[in-house]
């Protein structure tokens, strides 16, 4: 066994009645990429937060390079050579790349001198680790993949030899994820140690040297990646065999539930994001929208949900024609017509994180007479409804009074899905249904979506996971540059779909 970079010994942590980590033992070898997988709420992020100093363990020992260390805060972690790239980036959007990298590590009261030092070091790091980013770019103008590079550069600039990445591909396109993995391999080859937290088992198999599995707060196994499989890891995570394919009968589509005609949507800058879209969605079918993020899928969902105004076109929902350019349509009106919406970004659009779970469970449905007592909300009824959804969707921990921010990302996603699915909508719009969700929960969510289809619901699904689109959907529409460039049946060839997503017609590729 190589020299250990990190040793966690008998780490224990509780939050009230929740035992998040139970006597965890973990050894990470120096100069390797070590994956940590587990269901949402298994304790992965808590364990890494202890290693990075956000939390302190109730008991246990941390060794870095064979030496016992006390990590009481992130500054102590950085001093020990540990850096962390969070799932939700810790950047100041209005600062430049240089300003973000030097923030908190200025090293001089003269900022001009500090900026010159950072700029020189960034050039070296970018050259050595394939992390090219314009140092003078304002962060909010950068695509997500480059923002992530800034986070990695921040950690490396502070001298990190051990880098923790928490669900790093959850917001990346496939090409961005491929570039990230090339960067991680290069960092490993340069002697850095990488700890990768992800729920995507295929990524674990592709990029890691070893993988540890957590379940319900305990470390249940560590394997050399070359000596395990996706099936074994999934079973270790969940404690049972997991169905890794979507089991569904052929669709039985009925009448048209949603018709879109000549829909054009422009964003706040006046840029056309949806360009003359026309398609139909029928009851009893799942239609997927495939495409690289940023090709108009988000704007389409928001327009159909009544959040965004169209420039032109019309929508017919359950026989009623709606003018989406009129400004008289809003989400409440669309919900009243039988449409529900699971937004792509649960944090910015689906949840109010400081709210308790039972409060988020009724967002948008608070006028339901069953949830009111005269002019006031009936808190007892709200709790009962949330408790039923928590049980039905296996949301962990099963605590409806817990602040939503304290649930893992996958359990936050289940809160949103339960809220929208359990209102018995006729038409369901779903954006990124399994983003940040573990393999056991993915199986559950996919099964629930198919059950709704079989109950006669019309489902429009947007996902950047091409495997998910191919497995779940009965028809697939491909979007590129705001237009629908092709329609294919469910399970269509991955390469053909990929070419369409890149704006290349299959007949062009053959020439």
C-alpha cells in the first residue's frame, strides 16, 4: 500500500437525533483519485465537511501525511494542504478570476502587488494543469465549467496537495465533465491526491483508482476500482440489488395534452433562445428534450410553466389555447389548468432553503382549501401532508420540521418531485429529474415517472443525461441553437443523438 495522504480514524458525528457518521475509518493513498459513493444522506458530505473544517467530529482522529492534525476550520484545512471544490461554487460573481483567487490570501496590503503575484502564479498553474481561464474575466460571465476551474485554481494557489470535489459534474455538460476528468488525472500524475464525491457510478469506474462506499452513516466497503463493477457498487450503496435499467411497457399515447405552435422566446438580452418551436405532447407518453445545456431547453420549460413570457407563438393546454406572449399567464394560472413543473435548478426556483421541509412541500399550492383554516394556513395539515410525502418518497432524514438547507441535494430533489407529482397533474414538466441524486433514488424516480405515464399523464422531460433520455422517453426531440433539429424514438442510437445535439445531421456525418 502506498503512503497514506489522509487517514480518518473512528470519526463520529451526530446532529441531534441524526447520526450522520458512525465510527468512520478511511485511508486515502497519496497520489491517487479516491471516490466516495453512497446514497443521498449516507454521510459523505458530512465526512468531507469534517475533513475540511466546516464541522468538528464528536470523536475520532484525522491524520494528514501520517501526522495527527486538528482541523477546527477551513483555514486549518488549507494550512494542512487540503482544498475543497464545493457542489455550489464559493465565488463572488462580480469579481474577476484574479480577484476571486486572491480573496482571503492577499499577502500584501498593496493590492496591485498582490494581483501581480496571483497573475504570475495563475499562468504557471494554468500551464501545468490544463486549467486555462482568462484571469481578467468577470466570474458571472464565465460558463459553469470555467467557474469550476477557478475554484480548483483557488485551491491550488493556496497550496493544496489534497483536493476534495463534491459532486463536481452535477452542473457540467458532458464535454466539460470530460475535461474535468482529464484535469484530475493530470493532478494525480503530478502527485496530488483527489477525493471525488459523486453519485455517478460510471464516472467512478472511469476516473478513480479506489472507491469507498458509505451507507446510512457507515463505511461499508473499499474496493480497488479495477476489481469492482457498477452493479456491485450500487448493491453496496443501497443494501440490495438495484435495477440499473428502466423497466417499462410500450407507451399507449392518447389525445394531445399540450401543443406548441411557432413558439419563439427571447431572453433579457434579446437573444433568441427558442426559435419557432412546434411539437405535441400526448397523454400517456414521455417526450424527452435532448441537447447540450444552453440550447433553449431551460427557456422552453420556463415559458410552458408560465414563468417566462414568449415573444410569439401559442400554447394549447388540455384543449385551451393560451397566448404566452400576452403577459396574462403565470405559474399559478398554469397550475390551475392542470400543469405541474419540476424546475431544473431546485435551489433558485424549486425551494426556499431556509424554509422547513413541510413549508416547501406546499409552495405554489398554499391556497389549497385542505391546507387552510380560515384566512390562515393550517400548520398541522401542512405537516401531515409533508409527512406522507416524506414516507412515500423515502426522504431522509424523515423530519418535516428540518430546514430544507440541511437535507442532501438528492433529498431536496425528492421534496420538489413529491410536491409536484402528488398534486395529480395532467401535464408534468420535469427539468433534470435526477441531478445530484444517487443510484437508489434514481431508480425510484424513474419508476415513479413511468407510473405517471402509465396513469395517463403527459410528461415532458429535459435532461443533460443522454442515457436517462434514451431509457425513459418514448419520443426524443433534439434541440440545437434554440431549434428542434430532429425527432427520434426512445432508445435511439446514442451517436446519432450526439451528432444532432452538436448540430450535425446524421446524413451530413455520413458524407
